[in-house]
């Protein structure tokens, strides 16, 4: 039996390596903006849930 090692995809594609195909995110402005935007929106939603739970009483 031959064991093949499964290569895990890299998280961010290197901009200098054009042959690399196994990646999750690219290293460019659009990806950085999108990731930052999503992180900010998720943080705001978490804060909204925490703030609203302070005003709601469960009785």
C-alpha cells in the first residue's frame, strides 16, 4: 500500500507565486477589505446581542 500525504491548503496565497493553486485567501486589497468588513460586522452584531440581553429580563 502506498500512503499519499494529503496537502492541506495554505491560508493565504503568496502574490509572488503564480503557480500556487491550493489556497484559501489571496493577498490583495479586495480580500483584506472583505475580511476586515466581515470581522467588523460580526463584532457589531455580537455587541448588539450582548447589549440587548442587558435590557431583556427573562421572567
